[in-house]
C-alpha cells in the first residue's frame, strides 16, 4: 500500500533508495507503450512504490491509459501535529489537513487515515467532524485513528460516525463514545479506546454493533462496572491502566470466548472468575493495583491478586509482573499457597536487586504441568513491599531450608532473560539455578541471556557454566547456553 505522512509544513522524507526507485519507475513509465500494456493490477502495484504522492499524480499526463489510474492506488494518509503550543501553528496545520483531504476526496482507495498529537479543544470540533466524515462517508477507509494528545476535554464522536461497514481497525484516544441509537461497525476487527470515561450502556451498544470484532483494547478508561463480551469472534482483550474514581466499584469481566487477556499498568479493582473466562488460554498480568491509601490497603491488594490468580488458574500461558511476584512472596510468608494450575508456559518479571524466592518457589510448586519457564531479571523497580515483612538474609535462609519433595516432571526449558552484569557477582541467580536443576527431572536446556557485556563477561560466563554443570541435577541431558 502507498503510505503518505504529512508532518508540519508537509516536508516529505525521502531515502536514497526510494528516490532511486522513483527515478526508475518514472523512466520506465515514460519509455513507451510496453509498460502501459501491462494489466491494471500490475500498474497499480508499480505506482504504489512511489513515495511522493505528487509523483503518483504526475503519471496521469503520460497517456490516456494513465490519466485516472492514480486515483485507484491504495493510499494511507497520516497527519502528525507539530510539537507547538502556538495557536497559529495549530490552526495552520488544521487548514493543511483540510486542504489535503479535499484534494484526495476523489481517490478511490484510501485505506488508512490517521491524525495524531493534537491537544484537542472544542473549538476544533468542526474540523475533527470533517475528518470523521471523510473517513467514514467519503473515503470509507479501513483503518482510522484519532490519537489525540492529553487534553482537559474529550472530543464527542459524532453520531453519523457510528454507522460504517468499511472500517476494520479503529483507534480513538480522548474521544467520548455516547451513541444515541444502534451502532453498525459490521466489519470492524480491531477496536482501541483510550483516555475516555465509558458507561456500561455505551460499551454494550458499541460491542453489539461489532459482530466481527476480534481484538478489543481499553487504555486508561473508567466508568465501566460490567464488561460483558458474548461474541465468539472476540478473542483478545487488553486492559491498560483501568481506574475508577468510585473506589467501591469493581470492574467485572465476563468474556467466555476470549483466548488472550492482558491487564497492564496501574489498575483498581478488577474481578475475574474462571467460569466467566472459560476459554482463556493466555493471561498476561503486568499490573500493579492502585489504592489511595497504600499503607493500609496492602491487604486489599493481596486479596485482589489472589482472586485474579484463582480466575486464571486454568490458562496454559501466564505472565506475571514484578509487583505480582512481590505480593506472592508476602502471601507465601503468610502461609498462602497458589491454587493448582494447568499452565505450561510461565514468565515471571523479577526486580534485579530483590530476592523474591518465596513467591517464585511457591508459585512454581503449583505449576507441575509447566514445560517452559522464563524469568525476566530486569523487570520494573519494586515497591519494596517485601521489606516490611522480612529481610534478604531471612529470605535466603528460608529459601535454602525450604523443603520441596516433589519435582517438575514436564519442565524442559528454562530461560533467564536480561541478566545484567557478571553472573558470578549475582547473589540471586545461583540459588535459583540450583533449585531448578535439582527438581526439573527432564530439563533439556537452560538459557541465560545477558544484556550487558563487559571485558570480563566471556571468561566469567564460561567459568559459571562449568559451575552450573557441577551442581546436582536430576536431568542427565541438560545443556547450559549463554546468549548475548
């Protein structure tokens, strides 16, 4: 597809390669009738290789065959507002967008339109309405993005924009969705809504009007109490930084057909029950619960995490954030054990300067079907919750005296990712390696991926490889691999 970006003052970036391609194509086009005799799909493909839209339009003067051909070239129009607080700059760029859209309104195949980095104000409402009308009524684009910048007021998405059968991907940020009637986005496959306060009613109308939706992303939204997704086609749900100003309200997720769930960033109360996500295969919990009074609400956070882990105990693939591991360690110290699971893949993000062995080990022992374990050692900085309950010396002693008589009968691959610095100086890796080598009876590969290489890294890693192989191990066929 042909892709156009319109930065401020419409300066087009051209690489040496693209310029050379343009010259060759234009020379070939002007070289006679042989090229003009090619089938139209091939000619359109040739035109799509031109970077500058002016070059595409110029081909219309070559011959009668080429006169209107440019109008059928698939285009993508992109506008990014200047990084300026100057009102004149913003108004000038608004006028530029409107001129360009008027210019391209006769083009038959504009596949994508996106506008980004505008700090929205209601004085721009008519201009934005024009863009929405162009996207949904004139060009009937397949991909439409309104990615506005942080604003004190949101753009009210117009009622005429709720009915369109061409849209396949829609991204809205700082846009309010309040459909008065039914929604008809019959071919929409992917929907992303960000920085908006939604209601259960509006959300239900939107979802019911998207029968072919496969992927839903909610970024920094609030106001929803019950997110009910009954469509059998919607398989992916992402919730990023869900927060509600009413702290007594939970977000309940009912999505029996989704396969992939991500909950990311600072969140308030989210409730998931296994029966409501029965088809879930992959859960990514890279979150941190956010309560106003952190000191007194840690018990609430722990309770929320326990409920979430019960809700996703049936998934095959699970990823947990640094905060989750911290809380698991606290729960283990309090005597709580993670529920048995069927997970086969587990990825844990661990803070590089914190020992979270209690949480890691207790969680592993509820994952006896595990086949692959990934430990990301360069996770986010912890909130240092664990230090309220114990210190590192006590954690180490508790770990070393920990009694686990079982084994991991299916664990074949372990990877420690983003390891920083010399392995011999890392006090946290060796105990964990010993633990895994001892209990993983069919382990085949132990991979350590380093993110930092100093002058002493290679001999250090070679020495540590030999030390690893000297540890007692249950699997006779293990190989230790360092990657850089």
